[in-house]
């Protein structure tokens, strides 16, 4: 779901006869018949640009016929071009909106589905549904959204591995299925999916910290007091029950913060603060605004960031760093001491994480949370006794089903660390894992690795504004002040529009 960035990957988004830019990974070029005017722009890591009029991909290179330009866009060669994949930063094409990237669905059917979906996005384009890959598991009450994968990996340069607790899941052994969906106008590139399984301690749980360390947790207890700007917040945070504590954003500065203070019964030793939270739609909105500001220059901008690698691309996410974090402090004597922060991106699935710390004080444990106003939804905050870190059993996919049929190609891609399973809007896969037998319940964590490309909506192109795009890049704090009034005007109604435009649901 939605991380701030000044990068984007543009693809078609509405069923009108409009041609729009779309960006592609080097190893997933578009087919020639799907590209308007038969032109594929190849942005190279050197800064050169090659415009191909015909092309043929292989596992190691992209070959074709076209014209090569240097960094000053002077012609350096014409005719046959052979471009190793590792020399390519990004591919850019134009497509007619409403066309399926891989043409696996009939055009009439696809356009009909597309038109229904995007009607809501046309009416309210900045609150259109967006997500990274979403993962569902079966529970006693039906299918439940349990995780969203590599949420901050909005470009190939930011490809990352993500670990999510499948907190609603219950498993003793045998086959366990995770349904992976693409529910937004996005292209997902999934490198791998694995399960981490740990035997659950009797009467407790296993919790993951932000660095992936797994801790057995017992004596998990809720707070006895909670104070927020609105007053008592205990009822919202004492249990994981989908009753969330929320707030509204500041109307002047989206980075303006608020503080919540919690009190827990006295405890000493190795403890862990348990947070169950997800982002609000603030980050989604800001991400989409950034995409609109970049407009037709998005391909060039993203190619430059891809050339710079993860460090440069990460620095471009300045607004995310300013609003996308909950800092956590514990009162030690008369001093508040930082014990860590929670910064899992994504507005869809509630993410459960533990922040370990130790305390020796005789009195109640007091915790302070600080975050940007209106940026987070808190479901549960608890305190737990933590044991020594434990190791997990790593379980690879056993099978992949698409519909009711095995998909051997998808399984091979998920098990090959050198390749990606690429999915498009509406795609769904059932990934089956075979758990070893256990004398109790397994605690399960889903480890996903990959990245995704956001698709450009035609309505966003009208917002192209180089000055605001530059402001987002160079002074994200100022950008959050400039964007605050507009965000506030749509904040209340954004939630309904967002979920109504969910793809394939």
C-alpha cells in the first residue's frame, strides 16, 4: 500500500481512448502489439536513452532496432541495438488505457471490468485503492487479510524482504494455504515467498521485532491506563479487536505530532512492547500527489533514481520519513528513553511487532508513543515477558494454484531466487506450504521479497507541476505544509472511496 516517494511507475488506468506512459522492469518488457506507436524507450544506467521500434527479449539482453541517444540526447547510433539487461535502468512505453498488459483476458471483458473499477477512481482519483501484494489466510470466521508484502518497495531499486506475522492463522501441521492477490492498479514483482514456523509457547505467542528477531512471549497484558489528546483511549487499545484508535490530521502541517501515554502494571526484566497498527490513508494520498506532480516526467525521474540505487531512491522518500514512524519511549526515573520505533508501511493489514527493552524500576511501566496526527490507526498495545530469541523452521512453497489448477510455472518462479513472479490487477494465486507435524500450534510468519510498480491514472496527469515535484524532493517538510489544506478537505470521505475502488473484490 502506500509509501511516499517521488518515483512512480506509470501504466494505463481508465477505459477511455487515451494514451499514457507505463514503466516496466528491464526483465519484463512489454509485448510489441501492446505498445502505442511501436516505440519502447530504454533508459540505460549510463544515462543514455535508446528508442526501439522493434525488440526481442532474452534472459540476458534486450535486442532490437532503434536509435541511441547520449545523456545530452544527441544521436550516437542507429540500427541494430543489443542491450544487456544489467545495463538497463528502466523501460518506458505508451499504451492505450484499458488494455491488459499480458493480454490474457479478452479485451471486451477486461475493459468492462476496468470501467466499473475506475469509475470510482475518476470521481475521486487521489483516494483510489492501492496496495502492495495482499495475503489472505483461512480463519474460523472466513478468509482474513493477514499481511501486505514489501510495502515500501515502490521501485526496483527499493526491492526488499518483508516479514509479517500471520496473527489470525492457526496451524498444527500439514498443508497451509496463503492466498496472494493483486487488488490494485499495480504491477507486482514477487521474488520469493516463504513461511517461517515457530512452535508457539503454551499460553503465549511468538513475536517478531523490526529486525526479524523472533521472541517467545508470555504474560501478554494490556494497559491499565491510556491518555491521548482526545482523553481516555483505553477501550480502543487494550485488545486486538479491530476497534482502532484514530485521529485527524493537522490542517496546517501534516508532520505535526501527537502523543499517547500508556501505563502498564509493574514489571521488570526483559520486556517487549507489542504494537498492532497500520497506516492511515495519508501516505497513500501523498504518494499519489507526488505521482501527479511528476506527470509525464515520471519515467525520467524514476530512471535517475534507479541509476542511483537504493541509497538515492531512499533519500527521495523524505515525506515518508517525516510522517511514517511511531517513536516509542519508556519512562526511566524522570527521563523518557527511546526504545525504538514502528515504521511498517501500508494502510491495509494490521502489522504486529514487538519492541524489546529492559526495565528495573519498582513501579508501573509507563510508555509514550509519538506519531504524526492522523497518520496511524492503532488497534492494540500490550506488554509481554520475552524469552531468548528463537529460530524458525523455513518452509518453501509446495504448490501454487491459479483458480483450481496447479501453476507449475508460478511455483518455479517463486522458488528461483534469480527471477520474479509478475502479477497484474485482479490476479490471485493460492500458495500452498507443507508444515511439519507439531505437538502444538505453529506461530507463522510470511516472508515476502520483491517490489511493485504503481500505475498512473490519467486523472493524475493533469496535476503535473515541476515546482511542487521539486519541493517534494528538496524540502519534504515544506511540502507537507503545502499539501495539508488539500488533504484535510478530502480526509473524511477518503476511506469509503478507497475501499470501494478495490480491484477484483
